[in-house]
C-alpha cells in the first residue's frame, strides 16, 4: 500500500445503464471531472442528476469517489474522521437496494476497497484489512453469479495479484481469510478487461481504470519492468482524447519507471501549458526527471511539492533530490542545509524517505561523480553515464564507493542488453558487499534473480532472491525484500 497515489483513479469502476445504476451522460461528465479533480463541477452535476433521476444509485457512488480522491491527495486526518460517517451512510444506502443487478456487488465492493485504501493510508491497518476482506467476498460472489462481468473482473484481478504477492511467512493470514492469489492470473484478468474495453464501445469507460490498474500492477509486481510500447501508446491515445490529471499521473509514473526521461519532460511541459497543475505528485515527478538530467530547474518543482503536498510521504526524498541538485551545481552549503531540512520534514515510513533520512543523519557528502552517474542512469542516459564512469579514477574511493561503481556499471550493462558484463559486475558487487549496509549488493542479487527467472533457470533465480532477502542492507530493505519475496512466490506458482 506504499504506492498509494497510483490507486487514485484506479478504484473507479465505471457503470453502464442498468435500472437503478444509470451511468448516463451527466454522470459520465461528473466522473470525468472527478478524474480531473474538478470536485465542485462534479458536485453540481451530481446534484442535477439527483433531481432528474432520484432513483439512480450512481450519485452515491460518485460522491464516494470524491471523498476517496480528496482524502488520498490531501492525507487530511481531520477530514478522514469527519467523512467516515458519510461514507458508511452511502454504503448502507447502496446495500438497501435490489441485488438483482450485477453492478450491485461490484459497486459495493469498490466503495469498500476505496475505504480500505484510505484506512491503510491513515495507518488504520485493522479496519483496512476488514474492508479488503468484505470487498473480496462481494467480488468473488459476483464472479460466480456473473462470470463475464468486466467491472467485477477488473477489481478481482487487482486483488488476485496483490494477494498472490503476499510472502510465505504471511500466507497464514491469506489462508485464514480464504483469499486466493496468483500474480500472473491477476494481471491476465486485468489485461482481459483492457482488451474488452478496447473492443467493445459499451465498455469504453473501463479504459481509464484498467489502464491505471495495469500500470500499478506492472510497476510493483512484475519481476522486471520490460519495455511496453503498447501500454505507452494506449495512454497517448486516451490522453489525446481527454487529458485528465489522474491519467497524466499514471502515464508519467510509467514513463519514469521505464527510464524514459526525455519523454516525461516533453509531455509534462506540454501538459502544464494546457492545464493547471492539480496533483502535487506531478510536481515531484517533474522535479525527479529534471534531477536525472542534472538540470538545476528541478529545484522549483521539488520545492513546490514540499510546500503544497499535505501528506507526509516522499517529502524527505524530495528534499534529498534538492540537496543533490545543489551538490551537482557545486553548492555544498546548500546540500547540507537541505539535508538538515530532510531530517526535520515529513516521515520516514516508506523506503525512499528512510534512505533520504539515513543519508542526512550520516552527514557524509556523496561522491559527486557516482551521484551524477546514478542520476543519468535513472533517466535513461546510459551512454553519458557509461562515459562518466569510465573516466573515473577509483583511487581514494571508500569500500562503499567501489561497490557503487561496480553496481552502476552492472545496471547500465543490464539496461543496454550486455548480460555477460551485467552478470559479471552484479556478481562482483555481491562478493564484495554482502556484509554492507548499503543496498548495492542486495539489489544486485535481486537483479540476478530476475535475469535467471527470465531464462527459466528457476533454482538459480530463487537462490539469488533468497540472497537479496537475507543481506545486511538497511537501505531499501523493505522494497528489495518485498520484490524478492514476490519473485520467489511467482516462481513457486510457475512450478505448480
């Protein structure tokens, strides 16, 4: 649930005309305004729909979506508590209506899924699990009653993927609740919905949610995020028709994950000229992309995120990027100042913020050449990064700097398709860094696991995934361990 913002816009099941679930033109327009964060306009349309069609249940559903998106964007604890009763009232009203429609259980399940995500974002884990359980029951029942109902299949696919990623030491909880999970099956279910939505004009509304959903699942649950031009093309086609804030976020997030830095920068620059910025996270992505290009303009977008985002996650990461940008420009004083801000701002709940806080507390200034190589690699500027590394003298490097040097080379060779040199440098990093608290050796083991999994050399893959889990790294301990556990689980499913 650490990737919580990606779920904004994903948990929108789109309902078609059906008795008391009439997703008519007015409701579709309200839905579009919610996706674009125009809540006041959406509320006006919902009010009109209530007057003209008092028996339609969709306004309840749309109001729920407004609360859901607002609470995730703002992370406002007071509003979370104030809106709790309204949320339950809507669910109670939806439960009181006829169960004949296939939308009945899907709509209820989605409202509960939305509330589960908000609970978890507010650290109310117990209540979040309860709502996940209730939603899963509704979706599985509806799947039996209406096996070809695409809105239901979309959210069931998401849950199958997430439950399939739960590691073995927590499987008892999945078994106790009788959840079923399989990563490959879940992703296939979502892809089935995408195909259906592209082929059937009546399911056009599902294109938005299914596209955001597959983005979230591929970034977080695939062993290796391979180039996916089809997904990028799908985004571009939809964004040309209607460019809303949530789709812009999903598209940019996927491009950044694919190291397509120039494409991100070009798109966000064009988007800012056409529409006001409404999602602070887009500022974070824009700033991140500019840092990866070693562009000092990154600071203005990152500062905007730190100032305007009302949540607590990612703020330490943003300040670390601001500090790095200053260091690259030769301003050590500004680097130290912003790393002190990093200590005093936000929370260290997610791995990115933990890593930023660790660097700030260590008060050790990074090697500027390795930092530049890291950022250039993350932006997809592989040749520039390679050239920079090859001109570095290792004389005077610390042990961790030497580890980072071989790790960076391995990552570049991996992305450029030179597997022999990638494996050679990953192996060297593991041999020299298995006892280090840095993440270089652990992530090298994770990457080797993915390479051997792709080659169907499953025993070696599991060996490296286990190694990634058990190393002494403090940096990115949770995310590397999680991905390694997912890899082991995925291979286990393949062998069944």
